[in-house]
C-alpha cells in the first residue's frame, strides 16, 4: 500500500500542469543578466536530471531552469515563409497563436547560452597565470564539464527547418561547444551542449550528418528501429501514460 500511495502521488505530480511543481524564485539581489555574462546563475547549485518541459512558459525561459541546476530544457520552434517573417526567423511558442517577434530561438536560448559559454571559456590571456581549462567549460559552475541537453522540438516541416537549425548552431560548433559524433572514426565527444531534435525532426537528416551534432530523440516506447543507437539518440523519451498505462 505504501508503494501504491507513493506511485499515486508521483503520477499526480507528473500529470498536473507544468508538472505541478512550483519553485520559489532563487534569492538573487539582482538576477544575473547578459551584461555580466549571467555570472553567478549556477553558483552553489547541484545539477539535477530534470527536464524543463515547455520551458519557454517560465518567467525567464532557460535562465530559471539553469538557476536550479536543471540539466535539460526544451523549446518548441516554428519557421515559415510569409510577409510577417522577412528575416526567416525561427520562433518559439506552443502554438501558432502564441508566437511573437520578440520570442525567437536566438533571443530566448541561443544568445544567452552563447553569452554564458563565452564568459565561462576565457582565452589563456584572460586567466590568472595565462592558463585555461583544456576542455570547454559548460554552463554549470559546480560541474564545468557537465552537458546541458537542449531539446529543439520541430513544430513546422522538419526537412526545411533542419538546415536552418544547423545554421543557427554554427557559431557553437566553431567554438567546439556542441557534443558530436564522428561517423568516420566512431568517436562520441561530450561538450557543454547536447542538442536533441524532437517533434518533426527528420531522422534521415540526423543520420546523414557526417559530424553529427544534432541528435534524435529516441522513441522510448518503440526502440525497434535498428538505425537508432546511442550515437544517434544519446537520450530517449516518451509519454508516461503511454509507457506504463
């Protein structure tokens, strides 16, 4: 009965809106911002293997999750050709009615992450003694080599969007900040960010990458596709109600 009660409580929490778990804002005198490289955002927090589902609904997308040590965030992204979108921007939102020009993949996620990683990875000349960490440092101060899983949920047509996501990630790839798998050498390299494509992400596009730095969200409820292994899907997910009934 004890186990049943615990399970009942757990499922209620998981099924309630936004997981049903509410956190008080962390006590920052001044919430870290881009002006100071988000300095102190992840100080004194332990990494938690928690996924921030529909993260863009938070008061501060990405930043609130990181301030609690959450290791996985998700953004639903849309792209379309129209007079409204002359810059071919990638928007973030739960549905088409909730999109706005100031909520883009760059503004909510990629720009803050780039600023943060730049601050955490100074050049040798900018450190005491002129010596820097050999490997790139990530976003978590308490474990600088831990990765952050960034789920990008493709809401619009996947094949057209895939190449645009590649372009958006190019600046991170140039800095060696993206986990990647070399299909020639068979070597998987962990880096500060691990990008997982979900939703309408085309598996064929992921498989075609010679140096794979966009991975595929493995379907936890059906892992029968022999093309999908840990080098294609380093993480798998599924709806709890479909997995356990």
